[in-house]
């Protein structure tokens, strides 16, 4: 292929002319076979990533629920204390 045509093809494909000149189907097939999804355990793709959870998510959810329950109970107790204080204040004044 002539150089000017090769440059236009490379520009259309958004690759370098060297990439076209050094293209090899064997290298392409090797690359595809060794980079399919799941073949690389260290890949960063969300579908491929292996998140090694060292805790049980359900346990964390239960912990959060228990914490919210304790906070709610403290809030209710604070409101009871406030009402009691106001009742005493009204009785004494």
C-alpha cells in the first residue's frame, strides 16, 4: 500500500502507521486469548474484581441497626427528662 493511503487509513482508524505495518494476526489472537474477562484475577474491572471481604455485611447491617436503636433510646430518654423537668418547673412556679 502506498504511504499516503496508509497514512489516511491510519488516521481514519486512529492508529499509527507503524501499528498497521507491524500488525500480526497471531499477536492479536494471543492477546485476545490471554485478556478475556476472567483470565486476569488482578484486573480492575468491576465484573472481574475479586473483593475479598473480611467481614459479613449482614453483621455490619445488624451493628448499624443496634447503634440506631441505642441512639433512639437515648433520644427518647432525653425527651422524657425534659418533660419531667418542665413539669417540675411548672409545679414549683
